C-alpha cells in the first residue's frame, strides 16, 4: 500500500462510512497516525481523516478496511486520462491561457507547502496549517481550494498535472428542456428561425428514420419522407421557392438538425448499415484484425471461392469464343498459400469444389501430372485435407457432409454477399485491369484444358510471389526468407505446425471424383468411345475373360476437366488407366474435358449411324452400276450342293482361261 491507494469500509469503520471511497496518504509511526483523504466526485473539496496506526492496521487485518486498487489520475479527471496535453492544447480555439499556465498557477499557490509536507502532516491539525497559509498568501486564497490542491498533489503521484481543472463537462449540460429557442449556430434566415430539438422531437426523429430509411434512398429522400409522413409537413411555394411548412404550426427539424440527431441517437455501425447496406458498411469500416491472427497451424482452416478469368475460351472444334470458365481456389488461412484448385466450364459447380478437394488431398506432383504437367515437389508442397472449411452459399454447400464425417469436423457457410467473411481467398484472386473505353472482350487461344494448365501454373506463381508480409512474425524475419505464402508454408510445416489430414489416392478418387459409366471390351476399357488401358489392368486377365463381342459394364472415376486419365474399379481395386492413341493421333488431343469427350462421342455415334444408314443404299448403287455395265446381276449364278466336279470340261475351261491371261497351260 502506498500513497494514492483506494480504500473502502464495507460495513463502516469509525468515522469511515460504508459506500464511500478514501485514499491513503501516509502512515506516521512516530506520531502513531494514519492520514486518509476523502475527495468528492466533482473534485471540488478534500476532507482529511485521521486514525491511530494501531487501529488502522487492526482494521486492515480484520477486513474492516479493504484496499481496492489505486488511481493514476484523480477520479474527476478520468475522461482526460492518458491524453497528451500538447494534443489537447492544439485542439483549443482562442485560448487565453494554456493548460500548462493554469496548472503552474495552481502549483505556485502550494509550492511553499510541499517542502513542509512531512511537518504539516505530523502536526495535530494539518488543515489549520494549510488554512493559515491560504489566508497569508498574496493575493489571499480560499482555504478549501488550497487544501484540495495540496492533498491532490500528494495523493496522485506528486505531479503538477494532477492539478488540472475538470473541463471535460464544460458546455455539455442538457439544454433541450430549458429553452424555447433554437440552439446552435444562427440560421441564414434569421437568428431565431427554426425550432429547438425537444425530447418529443428526438423521439419523432428516431421513429421517422427507422420507418423511412432504406439502402436505396438518399438522405434527401429520407428527410423529405420523414417531414411529410411522420411530422405532417406539407410543401408550398414560398418567396424563395418551394418550402416545407406545418399546417398547424407544429415544430419540425431542419435538414442538419434531423441528421445530427440521427447520428447521436443511433449506433454508428447500425447507421452505416441502414444507409449503405451491410456489405458496403463492412467494407468501409475499420480494421478489426485478420483471420490469420486466430490460427496457429497450417490447414487449420481453408477458405474456398471461385472466380472467372476475363478471357473467352476457344472451342474444341471451331475455335470460337465460349462462355465463362470458373476457377475454384482453396487457400490456407494461416499462410495464404493456395492449396487446391478446381475447374468448371460455364458457371460455378459442385464438381469444381470436389476437384479442388481432390487436389488438396493428393500430392501436387500427381495432380499436375493428370493434366500433363511436370512439376517438382518443392514447387507446390501443400498437401492434406482440413477439418474446417469455409464455403460461400454457392454450389459448395451441397457437398455430402455425412459422407465426409471421417475427416470433416466443421463446414462453415458465409452470409450472402459477405466477401470479408472469407477475405483470405477473396484477396488471392487475380485482378483484371479495368478500362473505361468501349466494351471489349479477350478471345483466348487456349482451350479448356490449356486454360486449366495456365491457372495451375498461376497458382504456383502466386504462391512464390504474393506478398505475405502481414503473415510474418519476428522469428520468420530473422530466418531471412522472403515474405511469400510458399515460404511461410515451408516454415510452419518444418516445425510440425500442420493440421492436414492424410488421405490415400484411392480414397480421394472414390470420395471426390465423378463416377461415370464405362465398358470393358476385349481390346480395352472404353469411356464415351475413348480407349483406355494400363499394364496393371492387363495383368489381371480381365480382357481374357471378356468373350468376343461381349462387354462388362463398370464404373469409371474421372476428373471432369481432363480425361487424360481415368480410374476403374475391378474386384474392389482401383486401377489408373491412360488413354490409348495411335502414332498418327494429333498431339495434345488427349487433353480434353469430359464434356468435350461426350461431344466427340456424340459425333462418333452420329457418324456410325450415318454409315449404317448409307451402307445399304451404297451397296445397291454399285449393284445397279455393275448390272448396267455387264448386263448381268451382281449375284449371278446358281447355288448347287457339294463341291464342283473336276471333269474334262472343267480342265479345258481352265486351260482356256490361262491362255487368255497369257499363262501357258
């Protein structure tokens, strides 16, 4: 306990009263006295209390007096505590004396008492000594004021700034019920023009705003509707133009009065949402921290979202520009690294999210290989599912949660149009340069699979180049690596800070890829007419078991964006198959989407049907031409039983035929 400690007497103690607060000043062993000071709430008076030292210490031990902490500033200066005096001084207008001059003036009145404080407090009546000093001062001072300044100085740190006057409440008393005149700056239409804001008018203003405010309304519209529909005002032609008036002469607020009291009577956050909408208000609000500050491990939380590249894709056959192409990214909230990517033709789809999850679950070297790309493991080391994922209210919400209960602990769905709820992934999307010129579009020379390869390469590039300075701590800076998501990932992963959940390739294929019907024939596995095979599948002997002209129906798992590889299940085991082409096949034709493969299959089926339909007509055409050329039918002759006889007539006909063609008999 020291000077300034706050004391209370829960049930009273001697002259100390329950419910009041006292400040410890000094414990004098030589005089066996303890001095306590009681200040009023406004800081206008100070009263000295004295107890014997033995009684005070006994009261402390018995709990009759309890210490409750201390004040760094006098209680009446709490509103100004911690504010730099120079800053407050700079905010003043037309000041006659600075704050320091005021404080120094007060200190000057007690400066002679400070060196004698031990003698004064040891005297039988310290207040009488202080009063005598006040009366002999030139000019004469009020004794109560000198006592207040002296005790305040001693109790609160012996600093002159404890003598600061209480000014925070100046001019803030409620005038609304004590005047019939309009308050504030005089109006340009006269000093007394307008009406004061009364409590009834405040209630009407708040009611009108709540009733007529809307995001698509301007301030003028809200104010006008409030005057007309809530305050009962009408419009008329005045001397200066159209104006509002009340037919019964009742008061109504001006435009500035209305909005000034709306701001005072409402919460700033609620007002911003009512005027701008939740999304715009949140976007323009101050920073309240990042999601990464609450996360300690990689893969602890993943955010998913899709975006649409600006370029128009080239069609598979004609090369014409096609509609949008969606890219779904999954981003680690701690490192900011993109850990998964999926694709969809056209709009955002569930298959794109499942493809991104498949990318997360398996190694990235394997994933890129499925698109015909070769990367090194260190280029994209992110692997492992997360038990906590965040989707927006798009197709991703339809994921089968019950089937993912073994690894998915929590699936969070963000509010509609709330980008800041998944700010990590939103900020990772590529930004297109905006132009104000005539509308135009970019016709890309890439098809769907080539565009997917480019976006995969963009992910690797972004992980290596994006600025992750806000995700770095002091230990990372000391490591000396550049602030990129890839380096942040590697740093945490090397320390074992990874919540990733391992999943085998077979489990990931069954869990996330799209099942499609396929057939096993003697020559291979066929998916929409495309042939697939692998050595491992051939070694099972499955093709030997397929009779000629027969098929075995099976289920194939595919990535919808690239059908270079498929997986087929035979006797409970998955086999990865590659597409089979001849040497004359055009390079790159293996890299097409499932939709393109289905389109090619439809073209194949139509062509085969066309051949079947034309075959009979073509046959008959040539039969007719032969008959016209020879005068005999194509199928001339008589069917006889048995083998032809080798008679002398037959030998002579054979010799004649040989001579006709130039061979000797």
